C-alpha cells in the first residue's frame, strides 16, 4: 500500500512541476485542453523562438527604395530561409515520433510555426526546447457577429442605383476621375464567396488562371469558390460589386478583380487554416518574382476569442510580413460595443499607427453619420500612448448596408463586417491611382485624411473619423506622389455572354454585350471562345464602330457542337489590333 501511495504522489508532483516550468511556454487554453483530455490528442502550434524581424526588414527595404517586386523577393526569401534553418531539428525530432500524428505535421514559413496533433507527453518535451518560444492550442476562429435587418426588404437590383454608403465616403469623386479599381485585386478571407453573383462573377481571377492561384481552402479541400454562410459574398459585393446589365452599383471598386479564401466555416481547423491563407496570399503562384497575383488588400471579419496574448501572437509576425510585401490588411473592429475596450482579438495589435487597421461602423444612410451602437470601441488593451492606444483607426458605413447575397440575391446586413469592406474597396481605388505606393502608405492616407466625427480629434468611437477617398487622394498628391492615368487607349470590357439553348440543329450562336472603356474608338477585336470539355477554341473576328463609353452587342456566326451541355469561356482580345 505504501508503494502505491508513493507512486501516485510522484506522478502528481511531476505534473505540477511540468506546469510550473512550462507556464511561460504553454498557453492557458492549451493547458485547459490537456486537463480536459489528459489522454487525448491535442492540435497545437509551435512558435519558433528565432524568427524574422519583418518590421526591421520592412524599414531596411524602405531605406533602400525597394520596388514592390524587390520587396516580395526579399521578404519571402528571408521568411523561407529562417523557417528552413530553425525548424529542421524540430521536424527531425517529430519525424516518426509515435506521440505525434505524422499526417498532421505542417510547417509554415510566414510566421515560423509548426502545427501538429500531439500527446501531452510530447508537448512537455517540446516545451523544454530552447528553440520553441510558445505552444498554443489550434483553437477555432470565429466570424465577427453581424445582423440581418429584418425591417429592410431586399429590393430588386436598382437600375443606375448607387448605395448611399459609397457616396458617404466620396467614392464617386474618384470614379469621375476614372479610378474604378481596374487591374487591382481584392481578397476576401471569410466564409467563402458565391462565384456566380452577377455583381462580380466575371472578375474572378480563377476564370483566367490556375485555380490554385485564385482560391484557398485548407488542405485543398475545394479548388472552387463557394460560400457556407453568405457573409463573404456580402463583403465582397461591397468591395467590388456592380451588375453591369442594370448599373446597380453596390461596390466601391467595381472594376477590380478578386480572389478568396474560406477560413471561417466548413472544415476549418482554426488558427492553422488562417495562417495558411495568409501565407498563400503573399505568394499565390509560388513565384516571389511575380507580383500581379498578389492581392492589394485582404479584408478580415474574424476573431480569435480565446487568444491568450493578442498583443504578441503569431498574427503580429503575419501582419508585419504582409505589410513588408506591400499588402494592405483591413479588419472589422468587432460588434461588442458600446462599452470601452470592446475590440475583439486580435484587433488590438497596435505597434504602429496603421498596421492593424481596424474599422468601426457608422450609419451611412443618415446625413449625421452616427456611430452604430454595436460598433466596438477602444482604447486598445495592448497599451501604448497617444494614437497607439486609440481604436478603431477609422470608421465607415456599416449599418443597414445592401450588398450581394448568394444565388444572385441582395440583402441588408449590419456590422463592422459591413464597414471594413468599404475601406478595402477604397484601397483598391487608391492603388489604381498610385500603383507603386505601399499598402501601408495607402492606409496612412485614409487615416490622416478621415473626416472628423464625434468628439473633436481622434477618439475611441470613430477613430480618426469616416474615410474620405477624395481627401485621401489629395493627401497622397500633397506627399509628392503622382497619380497614374486611369484610362487606357484601347480597352474593351465583356459585360455579358449568352447563348440560347438548342435541341435540333447542334449549332450555337453566342452573343456578347461589350463596352468600350478606352479613349479610342474601337473598330476591330477578336472574341476567343474556349470550350474546355471539347478541347476546342473558336475565334470570331468582329469589325464595326464602338465609340468611347458606348455599349454594343456582338453576334457571332455560330459553330456546331455535339449533343450535351458545354461550358464556354470567352475573352476579348486585340482591340484595334493592340
């Protein structure tokens, strides 16, 4: 009996000593998971102690006057080299270890972390390593709550309509200059995206390049976009939506393209999925020397509710790396207002004025622009002084916002999730105007030029105030930046492709609505019609007269097809032979 009692006492003492020694390494939520499942598998993330100082690298590249391409190459190389050098010993230790599920071991270079499922005994061993700084639970992230407006019935698409929130931020002032987001890329990291909504379907990058460069889902579960909730479709609509057949404008940058990632619902494993999406986003095609695949802005409406230290989590490294490459990251502030310090994690990060750019929600349908009661307030729980402590950074329309919804529908939603895409769309317009300006500096322009609301000066309700696109444009000009010419000489846009169903003659006659977006009259172009299922490509040479700003219909001569239902991908090429 005495031996048995001694054995039990020894086990308890080892566990207590382990917890005391590892407290600084193992997060509280992981300890809770171990205590709840002492014999189970625990999905964990290992943060390496030696990591790239992306902020310092960013400052160095700025001092050197590095281009965005040079930044991409330098930052990604530094992150990959550091991960390769520092993770090798840990990965070798884990290889074949029976206390680790081998198929779950994944390495990420963007924040120098390793994820895996492990038994508690292995976790204790890993916590003793000097090359590992922190071990955390791979906890689920959550969608920031939003509200459906039951009193507002979604109307049919409004011909020539413009949503009031777009006018409140002076987006129309930049449209009149010719800046509409053309050539820029938005990324929605959200509940997914309905790829067929008429307000943006033609601008999905996956129609024109490899799916792996345009859509991210953890472990490649799906290579094609879908929306498991409707939230992601709504936010993308506010960024870039326009139904060109009715001119129903719901988006800020309605000529921009889009890519996306499903990170919040479905089979998401949590933090790992999110880190994977950010890593993919800064180099979608796997070639750091190419930058036309990188999004200009990533819109975020998620939170990590049980994050132990939101002020020094792996998200700090991720956001610094994305900014060093030149991407703008935008976050909704959260819908936990009106109390003080109600921003949800990790929206409190505040190591400079604009890196984690959080957005509060106001009512853009009212001339008074009142703040929404639900909009989360500051100050930040990460400390700091002056502006560093004040949250959010800015505000934008987020109450009773009409935007896209799955299956071609429209819906009114409210939340800071509806405010942040207004800011993301604003960044797309400004990046078209100033393509060589870094995302950080574009955010600074919006921050410094916001129209003050509420208490005089920056405050913990509105931040600096509502964003003002015209003021931000002028602020950048005042800093010495020269805006790019928004108009191309020859530029024709495909508005809609259609063909009738046929039953007897086996001949298809596709027709196309097109618009001349350039400055020259278009007298010739080619319509290239690809039929992937048949391995065929048909080309129609059009001649005629299409004046600048004019729309017209191109009717092809038709071509024969075998029985069946076939997908056609159409592109316009060589306007005026150019």
